[in-house]
C-alpha cells in the first residue's frame, strides 16, 4: 500500500527501487493464475518493471496524470504510454489531492485528467477508478448515482458517445475479459 514491503516500493517511497526478487515471483505467479496486476500504489521503477515482466495488460486502478497534478500516485507520461501499449487501463481517481488544488474533488479536474490520459495513451487506456471507498467525501460527485454528471462533462468536453462508453465501462470490460 503506502509502505515498503518484501515485494516492492510504494509510490511515495524511493522511485528508483525495483521489485524485489520475491515481488517478481509474485507478479509472475499472478500472471500465471490470471490475476489482474495493479500498479496504483507501486513506485515508478516497479511499474516500469511490470512492462518487462508481464505478457498481459495491467492496470493502474485509481491513478491520474502526474503532468496535470504532481503527486506520486499519478503517472508520468512514460508510464501512461507503457500501460496503454500493454493494453492496460488507468482508472481515474476522484481524490482531491490527486486532481488539483481545489479543496473539493471537481468534475472539471477529473475531465482534465481523463482528456490528458486519452491524449497520451489513447482512448482505450482510460477508465473509472473513483476510490470512493478510500477518499474523503468532499467531492462534486458523491457516489455512483451521480456519474451521469461526469458523463455529461466528458460529452461537453468533446468526447463521442463511443469514447464515453469506453471510459465508463468498455475499456475495463475488455481488459477483464482478456485476462480473466
């Protein structure tokens, strides 16, 4: 999660440290068992290493774009492209500290990160990750019942119905069907 362990280094740890030998063993076993590998809490070097180890897509289940908001949980451009090139998905995180400087998690900031991810990785990489179970409830979207507001905002920002459907469910569905 947010602390170093016997498998690897967290996002907030030392960025140059890679997965441990046991971490590599775990990732290989996960692939063999059809378990989806998630790098959202992993550091940059470990995430980059996943691209070398895995023959299947992997996910950043709840992360955003570091170029938009400089937070260690957000992904730099090279990792956005890596995940996209592997056929993976990046789930947009609704936590305020990953979105920007507003004290409230704003829809506009979620859209900004989503468009950035699409620009860097293509329309097949972005998905929803919300983190509703782990964030403070200070959000413009209080829960899943208000997702239509985000859908409308992406449409207003210029995404087509097909692109919105990919973001809201098709990309994640494709990945899960491929791996599972």
